C-alpha cells in the first residue's frame, strides 16, 4: 500500500501543498451547480402561452364543424339513445347520450339508414374514453368534435354537418 505523506503542524504536507478542498471547494462546486441549473431552466424552458380565449376570434376556423342556425333545407336526425359503461371495474358508472346528426333534408334518409353504423362508430370511440376525461368540462368540445368526425366518416362529409349532443348523463 502507498504511504500517506506526512503532515506538519500547519496541515501542510512536506512538499508545501495543503491537502483536501475543504469548505471553499464545496462552495465553488455548489455555486457552479446552482448557476448551471438556473441557466438550464431559464434558457431551455418554452415561453408561457397566452391563455386560450373562450371563443375563437372572428374569422378563424375551428377544427369542429361550425353549426349554423336552422336553415330551410337543414334537418336533425335523432340517433337512438346510447348507454356505455365506463371503466374496467364492475359496471357501476355509465354514460348516457342522446345525439342528433345535422344534415340537409335531402340526406336525412341516408343518415337514418346508416344509424346502426353510426351507433357502432360512436360506441367504439366512447368505450375508449377514460372516466377522468369525461369528468373534465374542457373535454366536452373534444367529444363533440370526435363524434362529428366519426359521423362524417360513416355517412360522408356532404351528408353530415355536425353532431348535437341533446342529452349527456354521467352516473
């Protein structure tokens, strides 16, 4: 084993150098760590986003189809009631939905004929939703958008002009 150098009374080795970093060395390491941490968070953090407006400004397009007031050729086709159990636990929570598809009077019969396929598409999506999502009030527009998208996939975008949720019950 290597022999440790002998120290004199002042804490220095015989060659004249003081051993160990002591408190000054620890303070330098701590200051360098603090400065690098601050720089990392200050320079790499994305800028804060402005809060989202409750309603989009006029002239901007939204992802969900815009629903117009009742026009002369517009019709609402009611879809039969949808009841879905929520979660993987025993069926103690469920979601009850009543929906209407917004369409033109010419396409109302086409939408009514496609009702079983619409219900199937809606059920597939609704079964994938988590309970925590349904309890979030901000999820409601997303739900409408997704249901409208599935409606467009089943009956076509020319026949479906949106989805109205006429009843929403979470128990």
